C-alpha cells in the first residue's frame, strides 16, 4: 500500500522535471507546457461546431511526505593551518684581521757559571774504646736444711667396750582363719517372649496421569524493513590560503675595523747575574762513647711450703691411734742478688767550622728601544641587504558534493506457524496389598540353679621363739704406740763461681777522609734566540648563519559538532484538481482562454519548492 502511495507523487515529480515539452497521459490534464503561454494547437483548432472545454474535478489522494529531523553528531573536519618552518642559511661576511708575523733574531749574552772544584783531605781523630775485661771470683753462700728425726712411744688408753648378751623367750600368738562353706539352691524365674503376628489387607490407591494434546496455530508477525535512500546535495566550504610576498631592503651597518700603528717605546730590562759568596759557620757535631757500668739486680722472692709437726689422735671407731700431720705453712725467702754489666752510651758535642758557598743574584739594568704595534679601531659604514617575508591571506570557496543517506520504513507481514501443548488429566485406581505386623506376649517359667558361699570363722594359737639383745659395758686398757717427728736444722755452705765484667778504656786514632768544595767562576757566552712580532692586516671571509621563516600548509583533522537533517516520512492527504473534457457547441474557432489546470500546476510547483527547501538546507 505504501509503495502505491509513493509511486504517484514520484511519477508526477519525474514528469514535471523531465522538460518543458513533456506530456501527461491523464486525458491531457497536464498537456500544457511549463511556460505560461498558449500553444499553437490550442489557438489553431479546426473549425467544428463543438468545442471541448475542461471542468475541474477535485480528487482526494494521500501521499508520504518527509519532514526534517535534526540530530547533532560529531564529525571529523579537515582544515588547513600554516606552520612556520625555520631554515638556517649562511651569507658571506668580509672582515679584516691583523695577523701576527714573528721575526726571529739572535742576541749574544755572556754569563758566569760557578764550577765546583773538589779537594780530598784526611784528618786524624782520637776516640775512646771500652775493652771488656772478665774476672772470676768465689762467693760463699750459707744455707740451712732441716732433717727429720722420728721417735717411737707407747701410752695406755682406757676405753669402754659394750658386749652384746642374747636372751631367748617364747610368745603365744592367737590368730583367726575364715573357711568357706558352699550350698546349692534352685529358684524359679518367669520371663516374657514377644511373638510376631502378620496380617494382610487390601488398600485402594488413586493416582492421576497427564496426556499431552498438541494443537497447531498460525500467528501474524509484523516487521519493519529500513530501505536506504541516498540524496545528493552541494555544500560550499570556505577555505583560506596564504601567499608569501618577499621584499628586499637595504640597511647600513657600522663595522669596526682595525689598522696597525707602530710606535717605539723605551723599556728598561733587568738582568740578574749570579755571584758566589763563601761563608763559614760553626756546626755542632753530636758524638759519644760507650761506658761499661755494673748494675745490681735484687734476687727474686720465692715462696716455699713446709708442713708443721704432726700428732697422734685416738680413733674410737678403730680403737687405734692415728697420726695426723701438721698444717702446711708457706714461707717466703729472698734469693741472693746478682750483678749485671751493661754498656751505656755517653753523648758529648763537638764544634766544627764548615765553609759554605751560595750564589747571590745582582740586578743589571739595560735600556732597550722596543717597537710596539697597536691596533687602532675605526668605523666603516657598509650596506647590508636583507629580505623580509610577509604572508597575505586569500579566501576561496569550494563546493563539495555530499550524499545524505536516510532510511524509509516499509512494513511487512509474515505467517509464523506454532504448536501448543496442553495436558489432559486421567484418573486411575490401583489396589495395593499391605501387611500389618504386631507382637503378642507369651509368659514362660524356668528354674535357675545357683550356689551360695558363707565364711565360717576358726580360732588358732601358735608359739614363737624370740631373741632379745642387750649391751653390757666393760672397761678395757690398751697400749697405743705412736711416733713423733722432730725437725733438726743443719747449716751448710756452698761456693759459687761468678764472673764480673768491667770495661777498660783504650784511646785509639783513626784517619777520617773528607772532601771540600771550592766554587771557581767561569765566564761563558751563549746565543739567545729572540723574536719580535709584526701585525699584518688580512681580509677574511666568514659564513654568517641567519634564520628565515616560511609558512608551510598542513592539513589537520578536528572533531566538530554537526547537525544532521534526517527526513522523517509522514502521510499527508491532499486534493488534486483533474480536468475533465466536456464538448460544447461553438460558432467559430477562437483562441480558448487559459484553463484552470495551468493555475493548478503553478500552485503545485510552489508548494513543492516550499516543501523541498528545508530538506536542502
């Protein structure tokens, strides 16, 4: 239906845009040209008695129109920017430099050199040497030793001894015993036994089953298809280009140049000559002699342990006298002293006269004329060309053909078969056999034999022989031998051979060689290489770097918010004026007036242009 509704307006639009000489097929309703004039066929009708006139008939139609729907989207937009590009270039720059030229010349100079002359001499020196002399001698050393003398003695000791005496006696001890007596008995016991009894019975069981019943159905499914439509339109895009204009200029630059100016100036030069000066000074020389000295070293203190006199003590456990040694006493005594010989250095000082030679620099002044070149600056104005670059913007417009794609909704209907399932309930009965189990009590009697035990008491008497011990004291005399120890001192003398070392001084003479140095002046002549510098002006060329700037166009992309106009379809009802031909009698051929169909066609174009204007925008 929607396709038929669209085909009518599209056919009318295509027929109107086809050209000014297009014809319609609806009974000649739109057979008039687009120009508001009368064609020759209308003016030159054949002379008939009837004429055809047209009456307007209004017909109601519905058509699909489109209204714009605006939507904001993000779109990438290309734009051109001018980027500055700096380039390094070089230009020649001429300048003047003063180059030093060195000129060498020789100058003869006399100088004095002090030459050392060495002389060897020998002098006698007396010194004292200590000769060691060893002498042996005997030393009597008295010492004391202690000798032990043992003496045996006997003494009577009275002590009490306890003698054991044993006595036997009889004791009657009564005691009781238990004798078991066993007796046999029988008792009656009643017990209950549970006997199971099973009883069967029938029970009806009701149950329901469900049977599926399938039914076939068909439903209508409406869906919409988006039909793409493409519409082209022109868009004017303004853009800007930049053109570079180079301009040459000339400016005067002051340049400082230098020219050499030679002047002579008087200089006083100081030269130093070395002259020897001999001086004498007294020097203290440290010397000494070895002397032998005796030194007494005290003897060491030695600790000696000795035991005191012991004694006999009676031991009552063993009935004997036991010797107990005395205590240990520590005694300290000093060892004899000893003499030690050792050499000792005895220093003394001697005064000696020493000659020294040193050089003294004496200044000698000389006046010399020295040429001096100095650079005198002067300013020169020179012209320098430079180029400036400026950018001129130019506005342009380009037209771009773009396509606007929109969708037209078409509704379709399709038949979808489907199956439904419903469950039908059915009732059933089933007999189930069940068993009921219960217990019945049965009582029984049984005889149980058992044995009892009772204890019978019996009294007895037993006789026990026992022994009793008691101590009887007795006096006993015992002779106890004991030994005494007495320390008897004895005096002794031992002889020790010792050595005594002492030094005997001896005077000796030795030859000591020594060397003296005498500085002898010598005059020498040497050639000194001197140089003088002259400044020569020289012109040079150097490359001076400078930077130029030029604009380079660069395409960039940015995201811009853009409104998109989408044509939304809607249905509109309109009336169409159709011309129906009617035959009317006429008298003569005349040019018929302009029918109303042309006016209707003009109105249709005006409405169509108003409707399409927002879409183009």
